[in-house]
C-alpha cells in the first residue's frame, strides 16, 4: 500500500530530476555574462570564437530561408580553412526556431546560456527576433546583422545598444522605389500588394512619402494563405497599371500565375526580398506549356532593387568569390541568392571580428562595428553604423530584369529613415572587388 | 508520520496538499541546482504541463477532444502581454496570471456552450477551426494587438520579498530565469491541486459519467450539457494560466506562437503521458520540452547538417506518437500502472492460492487513486461512437 | 463586376480542391469511422512521387497515374500496418495516430525531397479564358479540376449506391459484426476503403499542386479547410463533402477579397459554428437515432 501511495510522488520526482539533470552542468558560470557584458569574453578562447543564429529550418517558412545559414557556414568554413581570424576558428551554431517566436526564445536561451555564444549573427525574422532582442541586450550579447529589414534593429541605439541591422530597411527601400516611380512614371496608377506585417507596413510608409497621390489601391495578404486571387483581382478592379509588391519570393510566383489567369498585365515592381530572379524564374519556367514563356524570360520587364550582387551577375568579382567558396566548402546543391545573402552577412561579421582585434570582447566588437564607416564589402552602398545609428546598408539601385539578369536603371541611391533625402552614392562601393584571398584583413 | 498517513488515507484535499508541498520542495531543490537555461526550459515545461493538465480534464476525464487549446492559451498570453506592457507596471504578477485565467475562462465558456452539442469528429473540426482562426484576430486588430509582431511582455523586477526569501533560504540571489521558473511551477502546482480536487469530487464523477455513458448519466439526473460546459470552462481556465506563463517565459505574445502546432503538441503531451492522468500530462510535457533539443543535438553530433538534424526532431516526435499509440495506448503512466496492478494481482493470486480463497483474484480497484485508471480505453463504448450514427 | 465574377470563379476552383480532399475524408470516415489527419501528407508524398517522375522526363500523365497508384498502395499499407491496431478503440487513439503519421511523413518528405519550393506543372493552360473580350479567372486547368472532382463524386455515389462492393463496404463500416456474419470480409473492405480514399486524396493533392508551388507543407492549409468542408457536409455524405467544399471555397474567397485575408480562418470558424449550431451533424447529416 505504501509503495502505491508514493508512486505518483516518485514519478514526479524522478521525472523532474532526470529531465532537469540531463545536462545541468555547465550552466552555472553563465551568470557571469549576465550583467551588461562589460569586459566579458564569453564564447571566446585562444583559438575559437563561438557564434550562433536562429533560422527556420523546419516548417512553412523553411523553404528558402533555411539556405541562408548554409551560405554563412560555408564562408566561415572558408575562413577557418585559411587559419581563422586572429588565430581563432569561427564555430557557428545554427538553431531551428520554425519561425515561431516561442521557439526562438527557447533556442536563444540555449545559445546564450548553454552554448555560451559570443555573439548572435544573422538571427532571422521580425516576429521571431523581436522575441529575443531585449534578452540579448540585457545579457550584453552582440546581436549583429539581424536578417530582417525592420527598422527596430537600428533606430533605437539607446535601448538596444547591442543590436545591429544589416540589409537596407524596408522604409528606405520604399522611399527609393517611390521616388523612382514618381520621377519616371508620374502617370502610373499604382497599386500596392503588401505582406500583412511590418515588412509591408514599413515599405508602404516609404512609398507613400513620394507617391501618395498616385496610389489607387492597397491589398494585403496574410503569409501562409496561398490563394492571392482575390487580392490580385482587387488591384485589377481598381485599375492599377503598376503594382509595387512587398512580398516573399513564393508570392512573386503566385502573383505572376494569378495575374496570368486573370489576364491582368500591370508593370510589376517587386521589393528586393521577393524578386530573387533565379528562384522565381526557375519556379515560373516550369509552366511553359502555353502558359508562361520558357527560358529565363518569365520575369522580363519586372522592376526590382538590389543591394548586393546576386547569382545572375556572374562577372561580379564578389559573386565569383562566393562561387569559389561554395564550390570549396558548400554542402552540395547550387549557389543561390539566399546563400549569397548568408555569405555576405558572414563576410561583414568576419570584418567585425578582424576589426575588433586580438583582445576580443563583446563591447569591443560592438565598438568595431560602430566605426565601420569606411569598411567596404559586397554591399553596393555603405553601412550606416555609428554610435547613434545601428541601421544597416544605406541604399540600393533600381534594376529591371531581362532574361534572368538585372539591368541597372539608376545608380546606387542612398538614404536614411524618416525624411532624409535620397542621394546618389559617392562611395563607389558598388565597383569594388574582394581582397586577395577573399578574407578581409584586420583594419 | 502516522498523522500524515492518516491525512493521506482519509482526506482527498489533504492528500493533494501534501503532494503539492512535496512537489514544491522538489521544485525548489531542482531550481536551486540548475542554471538559468535549465530553469527557463523548466518554465517551458511548466506552461505545457499546465495546459496539458487542463486538457487532461477535458479529454481524458470528460471525453471531449479539443484540437484548439493553443488558441485558448493565446487569450491568456495576450491578456498578460496587455497587462504587462511597461516594466514599471505595479500590478502584482499573481493578479496578472489570475486575470489571464479569467479571460480564457470567459472565452472557454463561450466555446464550451457552442461545443456542448457537438460530438467526436464534429467537435474536433470546430476546435481545429478555432486553433487556426484565433491568430487572425491578432492580425485584424493589429493596432491594438501588435499584428504579426505581437506584443512584448515587460516582466517587472523580481519582488523584494522573493529576493529576500531566496537569500534567506540559499544565500544566493534569485535570477530572473529562476523567478520565471518559480512562477511557472507554483502556478502549475496550484492548478494541479485544483484540477485534482475537482476531478476527485462530485464534479469529476459527473464528468466521467458523461464520458462513459451519456444515457445512464442522463438517467442519473446529470445534465449532459452542463457537465460538458463546466469541463470546458475548467480546461480553458488552465489553458489561460498556461498562456500567461508562456508569455512571461517567452517575453512575447505573437500570433505565430499559437499555431495549430501548439494545440497538437498539447494533445500529444496528454496522450504520451497517459490519457486521464494529471501526472501523465506532466510527464508528457517534460518529454516534449526536453526530447526535441536532445534529438537535434544527437543528430548534430552524429555529423548531420543543421537542416537534417532539425528535421530529426519532428521525425522522432512523430514516430514516438505512433509507437506509443500502437504499443502502449494507455500512455506511459497508464501502462506503468496497469503493469503494477497486474503484478499486484498476481501476487494476490499467489497469496490467495495459499489461503485458498479464490474471491480476491481481481486487482483491487482502489478508489483512492489519483484518477480513475478506467480511462476511456477500458470503457467499451465512447460517447461519439453511438451518437453520430 | 469583373472582380465579383473572378473572385467567385477563383473560389469555385479552390472549393473544388477542398471538396476533393473532403471526399477522401468522407470515404475513410464511412469505412472506418476515423478522421484521417494524415491525409494531407499522404497526398503530399504521392504528389512528390509524381514530380520526381515528371522531373525525370516522363509526361505529366505518367506522373499523374503513378501518384494515384502510389496513393492506392500507400492507403492500403497505412491501414494494414497502423490503422488496423486502433480500429474499434477510442477515437482519440486514431486521432493521435494519424497526427503522428502526419508529423512523421512531413519530416520524412522534408529529408527525402528537400524543404524548398518547387513548381509543379499543369496539365492544361494556366491562362484565363476570354469571354466577350474580358478574361475571366477560369483556366483550362481549373475546368479540369472541377470536372475531375465532379466525376469522382458521381463515381463514389454509384459505388456506394449500386455496386456490391459498395454495399459490403457500407455494411462493414456500420456494423462489422453483422457484416462478418453475413460473410463480408470486413478487414479487406476496410483496407479497400482506405486505399480508395487515398487515391481521392492523391487526386486532390495533384489538383492543388498543378500550376502551383509544392513543398512539404503545401497541403497544410488544405487539411484544415478540407476537414471543415467535410464536417460542414456531415462527414457521411459525398454530396455533402462537395457542397461543403464549394460553399467554403466561395465564401472564403469573398471574405479574402472584400474583407481581408487575415479573416479567412475566422470566417471558416464562423461558418462552421453557424452550420453546426443549426445542424449539429452537418448539412447533410443522416437523420441520427441515438443508440441506447
């Protein structure tokens, strides 16, 4: 009888103990990094530096995005094979969050408290990353190059001193697109096709600064809802003859297919995120049987923007470097624009490591990135980093797609959030080439 | 000691309170030993456990399937996020959890009233639609509820009394993670004591009666609708408390945190542990918290690429579900209990053989059990089978 | 006006796919009283099989036939290996089992076929037809979808109403004991039910994939809406499934176009609750007598 009574208690006890016990070691000292970073060098040893990132590797957001960390990994491996930075090998830990903020919070705890990463690099997604941004900052973990164009990573340095954006934010992209259309197509009746989150919102804010009056209709889609017919039909009904679309690549293919079925032929202007000509083109090329024309021509005449060279620019020295890195260190499959994205980010992180010097500390790394003004890399326009702003790349150019390649329509245009003017870039970053050996030196 | 045993034997409430005290002691010991990361993981286990406990009452004891409990958690989580929107907020955290519970209770009542008439697959369909629909509400009222990005939760500082108490007991400072974990587990213990008492009492007997045989229950004067609705309400309240703990642990309430996957996870926890046992819900929650990262790590160590290792977790998780249902459909707790009961029966049989009294061959069905081991598996006909035809 | 027509036509085509999926659920429910949540990933797997063949250079129709055949086999295998063990057990067991299969198949497909977007060719044109100078959102592929679903519905009705096999399948489902006494090989009938349902499920997978993008999760939203459609129709009736699917497709298309796409799921919930409140057994519920 007695054993009987104790069974549930014993069950509870053992369950908790076993589960809690399977790895309790190694957590205690993590508290040292808890108070503001200071001169801590968590995650750094003589010959290694450990960094991590969270990405959707499973679930509906995984197609596409899960390739980004493979690109970054390949570039880190490339650097490691050449001896690392300041004698340190870069260890890169990738965690799956399935694009669910609750999971992001769990895996970030794991990265910071258990794996004891030195810095977060390239954590992906707005809702996901915003779940952990406060935690990372309160723990003093450098949070570099968030893979999202939301403004919040860079516009409030005081409350998020450790977080840095990377790609041009959606607002300046909207501004640049808006100005281009206002100047070159003043008579166009503009429709907006927006993802129903900060991506669409920030983009719309930028676009409206320049062509508020030209906009005849706005349609929003919820990510995951793959039937965009009603939205495209709505734009058609409003008579929009130019559609600016802030959406992901899959939705670019879907809008193209839908407008085909609707006999709707506006000029499409996709934001950089959604344009990926290689991916979208390969998706659309399949529907050749009397549907979309074959070859690479399915996206001909589509306007978009670019801020790093993509796989189509085979002559670009940066793309040649990425191809070499992928051939050497890649895990199979071909080089894609997602992988180039990851590599370009990884390149910037390696630059930051090199600049932070031999005595690597978290605050030292942040200072190094804040003084990035002269640093050049694959990005076409310079970073905006300073002690007052952690916004990423400052601009992009407008291009038109022809046969799967981007043809420049404007020089590189740079701007900033708010009512900062749009100017031509004077740094000439767009025409630089990677250093010999493909690895940045310490400055 | 004898008095304690006396309490154990004769008072249901007393027994549950004793268990709660023991549980609390275990929690304190564990949380003082583990580091911040494990503490937060345990907090995650706590919110899964609370919600799974509520679902146990609904599905295991009352026989109603819900595929939408994640949505009910969302109501709790958003209430918490709205109440804790700035760090200087003066509202005590216990009131926040209570308010979240009440909001979910209100929603649960509405859902329960609508669901009371539905059976089996119809109920599953309705709750499935609920799970998918609720995140859309947060998008529609984006201004107020933060849209896709959700609402941040600013956890107020650890209250001084808690810091003092911790210092008094252990001589160390209480970290925020520990605080969150304590909050989660104390909520869990309180919830489980309440659930266990309800399940053992008159209300619980009604729930079971309705599950086992609607017609007899009705003949015995039980109002079917009322019993169903009350089970749904209790279960929703637990989900609300769980959602609140989730929001505090994850520091965020966002629609993508409350997808169908969460609802299915809860159902899985309930079934893995053993349908109808609160302890099973807790064990299931533990499994689902600790198994996926463990599997991924093994995959990574075995040299799989990150992407493949990440797919390993759902693969193992799905296989475990399939295997448990095929090999041990009563779940871990149920199967263990059955094995124990069988052994006891054999022992008694052996004893009976000696004293030559064949009347005691049945395993003693002890009514003092935490919950009725006669889970739906044992009862031949379930509610929906008969009524959908 | 054009928008109205196009929204309606888009809704009908989508509704036809929900209907096909709901038909598969109804078939399984009729034969084993189980709701098969693994239906969507099973269809996803067979669609990927078709895609692999098409990528290897075979024609669309070879892939199409192979997918249906694979569905037949997969359905029978799943029933014999897994479902057999939970038949007659509490329904929660079957729910969990099929959900477990759902997750397992999903992860397996991601590992085997890769978790990325791929395009799936269409059998016919993807251009909208022209009527009186304006293009309407009805493509030849869309017409094919609607015709295919209508054909399947009619075939199933014929099967259940007029054939011996259909009768035996119904008998096995309604009262296995009696059916067995009457000499029906109940086990075989259940396997057949699952196999047929998986064929219909595979068809819905192919129809929704045609002229669109596939990845391991592409059927996930269909699970929910297909299930809702089946429940709307009453889970028992093929006609109900089709009516439920079309109703749902149409209404959701209008909600998405005129109210906002974030409300689609909410609208599905409201429609379902409205119907179930009026008729707790669905639109086409068989008049039910409670068994005592």
